């Protein structure tokens, strides 16, 4: 506990914690999209995967741990950005174009959009708020019909496009986070620069394309209700 307090008391320690919590969150989105892609195998594949998660004895431990990680990531992320700004005030000066200022603030903006997205997303797809009858559906194995929840949600064009827009903010946030993680952990040396930059783009593009493909496939009629 004392070591953690000491770590959080130093600038480099705070940056390290942002990077480590960032790694856990990257692993979460990679795991989440891998599970979600089972929707292309079919209704029973996605529902069995969701059932496996929902009935795991570790579910609440994982949820609380993730909540703590998100809180740490946001709080220390804000602090790190403020410290960077105070250390290099010349990076933000009067007369700067609005799009440069927007670019400099992209992590805060995309982070806040993602926070609002996750709150709505969990209320909607996990808690079933606003889903009506669909939230009570079970499949033939008696599992919660997550497949029908997802497909009926994205049959609404507004929701589908709102998800796609939110995923663009995820792309902005993820690209920077993956790169920052490599940087903080010391991998971003000159001779590997291009390799890790390429890797950051690849992780981001694959994850975001996977997420976007689901609302898009429903809108295009490739995924339909059973
Ligand atoms: C098209 C994109 C997405 C789809 C189709 C999707 C689908 C789902 C579904 C079906 C659930 C409920 C699972 C269940 O009840 O067992 C869920 C939960 C969740 N999703 Fe997503 N998701 C998407 C994008 C995202 C993104 C980008 C994030 C994070 C940045 C995210 C974070 C979460 C979280 C935190 C939960 C709650 C997990 C829990 O129950 O503890 N999702 N998602």
C-alpha cells in the first residue's frame, strides 16, 4: 500500500499507472470484440459466450476491478495531462488555430465521449434499459438472448450510427493509448519507432473495424433476428 502511495506521488509513477491501467483496458476491448465477433457464428454462439461470462463466479470481482482501473486511468490521465501542460506551456498559446487546440485536447474529449458511451451502453445492453420485451427473451438453451438484444438495437438506424460515431472516438483514444503504453514502457526507441507506430495502427484498426462491423452488418441486413 505504501509502495502504491509512493508510486502515485511521483510523476513517472503516475504515468506508469496510466500505462498499466491502459494495458488492462486495451486487453478488455480486445477480449470484448473477440467475444462479440461470435455473433457471426450465430445466435447460440454469442448467447453461450455471454452466458459463460454472466455465470462466472469471478463476474463481480472483475466488474469491480475494472471499475477501479477505469477510475484510476481517468484520474491519473487527467493529472498527467495537466502536468505535461504545466511543464510545456508553450505548446498551448493564444492565437493557436481551433483545430490544433482540438487535436491537443483529443484524449480528454475522446475519453469523455467514451465514458458517456459506456454508461449508456451498459444501461442499454447489460441492464436492458429501453429494450422492452427483447430484454426478457431466452433462446432454446434457456440462455439470455443477447443476440436478439444486439440485432434489435442496431435495427434502429440512429442507434447504429451513434455506435459507429462512438467507435471513431474509440479509435482516437485507442491509437494514442497503445502508442503511449509502448512509449512509457520504454519500447519506443528510435530503431523500433516505425514498428511500434505500425503496431499501434494495426491494433486500433482491427479492434475498431470489428466493433463497427456489427451495427453496419445489421443495417445492411447481413445480421437479422432469428
Ligand atoms: C458494436 C460495438 C459493441 C457491441 C455490439 C457490444 C456488445 C455488448 C453486449 C451484448 C454487452 C452485454 C453482455 C451481457 O449482458 O452479457 C456488452 C457489455 C459491455 N460492453 Fe460492449 N459492445 C460494443 C462496444 C463496446 C465498447 C467499445 C466498449 C468499451 C470501450 C464496451 C464496453 C462494455 C462494457 C464495460 C460492458 C459491461 C460488461 C459487464 O456486464 O460487466 N462495449 N457489450
